[in-house]
């Protein structure tokens, strides 16, 4: 640690020493303090609320075929590790991240008390980067597992205290503290994103571990960090909110997969440039890029160019807010939408329809195929939206890609593109990305 860091820490301690005696001058004052007071030890502490959650935080080790020369040993070896949380002690159900278990053949779960168990994978959901494991044992209830309490993340406010728990950088169970820095974060990829942002220290190995409130209740699953370089903690971490987590976990436990509905509308994020084009005075919202013919969005009267500002009474920050709301809505659910059209506010109700396997939809200005939406821009076929969790997202097709060839055949125009993508089987796309040719295998 650098001398400047130690010195800065000392200043913080001096400030705390000056404040604490004032808070604890009398027992009555201590009880009214915003920080819980442990009268027996005479210290301010969150331990009593958090300790009940810690036994339910586990280390997840993924075993698979290691890379490199084969030694003749066919036993799977550890290829990655992360953290997880037990949400159902009676059944031995553990939630973690998909990227923690991806590529694994076997899985183990380590408890804080030193016990280790094999686990089986119940299911994964790439769109939310979540996975569910089940501890394998003769009698799970007899194991005396602890279960973490879950609270609805919709009750969170920016500025709430937050605690991240996990097994970072090869260390044993570690607890860090911060605050909720922001809510409804998205735009980090093509997945379903409605992240909680926190400055609690999160590093490699924290993935899949819980984000807790000050009472030790699970509010999210730590998933990603935004780092300026080197992959270390820069105070910007993201967690999947419990609202999404519990829906996905229930679906995976029931059927091993998540079945999502659709409204038939494709959304892009509003930004300053597009806001000026629309003559709006806002930069938060989701722009409808196109509406599928015959869809519930079309039946609700929505059109290309409408700007959605609220959905289900939640403010819309960008396209990720809408994707996250639709992504955890049951087919048949009615979603209330507030939108702007030519600067005037209007309302509509959109019904979430069961996903229909239609390989290609050809609209007046857009082709929608396998989760990708394409339009003509200056005679180029440009991808402008990729649906989270779709085949196009799995193939890492990106917004902004210019499609040149499909299966080595040049394509020009939307009708030719629709014909080339129609039907089953994979397609090999040759695209230009930031001026460089890229090959994409579209399943």
C-alpha cells in the first residue's frame, strides 16, 4: 500500500473518532444513532444483521477439461471459481452467475464452516447471467444449511448501504461495504440489464455472490465490474437485482430454462443526438425502432419513433429498462406504457405474447431475424438492435455491424436479406465492424 493511501485512511479515522463520541455520549443517543450500536462491546457495528447471512454465502468451483497437453488423467479439473448464495436450504438451491459455471462438467460448493459438497446444474440463463445449482446429498435437510433472506430490490434507494460478500482473489469469505451508487443501469452489452450499481469493493471471485442490505438481506447478485484497466476494483460494480433473480431462479427450477414473451417492438436507447432529432428536451427513454406486423405492440397503436418514458410505473432510463421489464413478465401480462409521439404524451397497454418461433419478419423498413434487427443505412444493411439472450446475441453480432455476405453470397436490400436468413440452420455472416471484417456464425 502506498504511503498516500495510508495517510488518507488516517484522516478518515480521525474524522470518525471525532464523531463517534458525540453519537455515543449516552445510551439513549446510541440507540438513536443511524449506525447500530453493540452496547456489550461499546462499538458501532452491522455484524448482528449480517452474520445471519454469511453461512448462506458459498464458494462455487467449476471443474472441466483443462487446456494444455493431455496427461492421460480424464478427471475434470478446476477451471473457474466464484461465489453463490443459498436461497432454499431445504432443497439445497444455490444461485450464482452463468459465467461462473459456463463450460463446467462438475461443480462443488464450499461452505464457510469448511464442508464441501458436489452440486448439479439445474439451469442457466445467459440473458441475465444467472445460474441455479442444487447441492447433492442423501438428505439435504439434515445438512443444517443456512438460507439467505431475500428482499424486493424495488424498495432500494440510491444512498442505501450495501455489503458485498464472496470469495475474491483466492481469499476466504470476504465482506466489503459501500452504498447503492445507482439503479437501473444498463448498456454494458446485449443482455437483459437492469443493474444495481454499488461502490462496495467487488473483484474477481465475487461473481455470483450476494449484495446485501444493512440488515443482511439479499438485494442482488454481484455480476460485473467496470474497470479502468487491469481488471481490479475501481468502485463501480453491478449486481442483478433480486426482482429479476427470483423470477429467473423460479423458472430454472421449474423447467430448466427461461421462457420469455415478446411485445413485437424493438427498442433502442434515447441519447442526446437522437433527442435533438426528435425535438425533445430529455435524454432518458427508449425509442421504438420498429414494430413487428401483427404483434401486440402494433395492436396497441405503437409506431416507429415513439419514445417510451415509463413502463409499469417505472421510469425508463434506456432500452435496457424495457427489456428487463418485458423479460420477466409472464405471457399474457399487460404492461402499461407512457410514451411521447411528436412531443406529446400518450398511454398504451401492451400484452406480453408467448414467444413465437418466426425465423424472419420483413417490415417496411426493417428485417427482424434471430434476435437481430437490420435496416438500410446509406445502401448498407446495418444491424441496429440485438435482443438480449437471442441467437444473434449468443453469436456476438453487434449493433452497428454492416452485413456484406451471407454464406459467401453478397446480399443487397431487405428482401434479399430476409430470404437469405429464412429457414433453419446456421448462417455465416461476413460483417464490417469499425472498418474491420468479422465473421459471425449465426445459429
